[in-house]
């Protein structure tokens, strides 16, 4: 595997046709019945723009929260709460949630980006508190893992290609090789909000795939960018690529690395969002 997969992506990228017709005809069918998406009468007062809360990360932000290697965030859209990844330690995840006033029972769905334990390690503990949450796992996950989730009472949705999670919220499907990884996209009126776990397939590839599927501009990418240990020139090339793709705001954390975070801050200026455990990103305020 390339240490900086975004570099390899640029070498093999091709111009792909837009697939919006396929999305409208095939993606939407059948997913809304999985769980209540909070669109019932009287539930229209919540913000239509997503709110992202970092629950688990190795980067500190709020000092009273615990930090450890891994990633988890809560994505709230309308009246739907989606937990994206679960960190590496369930006890720590639940402790941070409790301190932030987030109860497990409020979560409607859990989306796991990939098999690595620092992203999937807290899932079982979370589901023991809320088995009602639907779990979206990459299709490449071992059968034993899927069965363990089902034994806890959660309905499992296996994700291979692009998949609707809820109204305007999608998985772009599995990308990459080892590990296969899915990312989350919220299609908003102001552009795409993309949430990544580790971006093993390459952050540019993830953004490019999202634009291929949904079109429009990219308002924000948040999460791990997988650039820790990359050379400065490689990171700068990734930044240039993301700017070419029209990314307006970035909120890098987890496996991005301090050097890369510094370079992103310099390159994006006011478009850079400093994040860590406990940070809340209100995308309503982004332009």
C-alpha cells in the first residue's frame, strides 16, 4: 500500500461519467424503510445543515475529554443522528459521549468506515447500549464480525457500492484494496460535506468519487486524511489537488499528522477548522 495514496490516485485517475440518473433511480429505493429518518410531521425545526461533533480522536480539543488513537464523530442532520466510526475503546467513547450530553439511545445509525480497530473497536459496547441503531458495514467485513453485530440485536446493512443512509446522507461505497473503506457524504444546499475515517484509498480519490456521484461543490471534508509521515512535497501536492477539486473547508484530524495539519492551515486560511475531541462543527455557518 502506498504511504500517501492520494499521490498514486492522481497517477491513475481518469475522467468518469456522472451517474446522477443511476443514483436517483437505484440508490434511494428501499433504504428509508431501514430506520426512521426523523422526517415525520412536526419534526422540521432542526437544522437542515449537518452538525458534526468529534467524540473520539488522538487530537485534544476540550481538556475534560479523553484522547486516544482512533476516530469517531456524531453527524446530526435534521432529526437523524448518525455515529460515524466508534474509536478504539468503547469505554472511552461512551465516557466522552456522556460528558458531552450525548446518550447512546439517540443514535439512529452507525456507519463504520473500515475494519481497523481504532475505528471499529467501540462498536460492540455502543450497541450493548443501543441495539436499535442500524449498522452499516463495508461488504468486505468478515462474516464473524457481522454475525457478532447481529447477535447484539442490530440490523446490519452490508455496503459495497454507493448507498443511501438517510435523506441526503450517503455512503460512497467501498474504495481501495486493503483495507476497503467507505466514507460518508451529506448532500447539502451549499455543497457536499464529506466525512472520512482514515482515507486509506486517498483523500483526493474520496473527494473525486463524491463529486462524481453527486456533482456540485465541496463545502467541507472532515476526518482522517492519512498523511502522517508523508513528505512535505507530497502533502503540498495533495493540498493542491483538493483545491483543484474545489474544496472550501477542511477539518483534518486523526491520521492526518501535525505537519500536514500545519500545511493545511497555511493553505486554507479561514477555510481551515481546528478540530479534536469535543469540537462541534456547525456547517450552517460555513460559506
